[in-house]
């Protein structure tokens, strides 16, 4: 499956509400790791709010329910394009990226693809200017950070994010990563 971009998955009003709720939530991890594997020298620390982990443990049920409704919303929009994806939310988290953290974004895949796993990356910051950078790349293809939009792709595809280019803005680059099987 080639990456698909869906715009306006999340309305501006919903984005402002969710941005505030996500950022004020307790439970953020600072190590930026979604599992207990040894990733020494592969990852730099970064804030991560795990909603559902790889072991099927739900850390935040309200956000999990919201994420599952998003999966169905996205599935319906993709069906209009004759594209199907699984709808079972396997893993979900939010992460924040800051200016100057070049090693916070690394080239990686989310899954080996054996279970037809799809990744959904949602751009969660309600205000974003193009000159702030923060793009997302799947196999070298650039997807500009656009509030409320989603990029859907095969989880086996290599991808990475781009750190924001400026410290002068008041918004954190907040994304949501969802894997469905």
C-alpha cells in the first residue's frame, strides 16, 4: 500500500481540545521507548504518552476509546477510495518533538509486516506554520505537517519525522502513532 494522506480527520475545535487534554495528562514517559527492548545508542530521549502498548495493556482508556473511533473514521474515509485497512487498534501513543533534537527522529519501521499491520500518524498540533518544518517521511517521500491530517502506510515501511526548525513558536510538534491489525 502506498502511503495515503487524509486531511481534516480531526476538526480544528477537536484538535484544540485534544491538544490541551493530551499535554495536561499525567503519565508521560521521558525515555521515548515504547517497549522494554534494549535500544541503547539507537534512540534519544523524548516525551512519550503511551495509550496502548505492544502487550495489549491500555494505559489510558479514554484516549484509547478516542483512538479507536478515529480508526473507524479513517477506515470509512479510506473505503470511499476503495482502500481497506484493519480496524483493531494494536498500539497507540502520543509523542512530542522539540527543536534541535536531530537524533530524536530515526529511520525505523513499526512492524515487520507479517500481520498486515498498518500505521497511522496523526498531526495533532492545532497551529502549525510551514516554515516550522516538522515533516514526516515514509520511504523518503515527504509529508508536510498539517494539523488534523493523517498519513496511513504499511507498518513495515521505513519512516522518520523531522524536528521543528524553530524555537520561537509556542506549539509543540505533537503526533499520535496508531498501529492497526
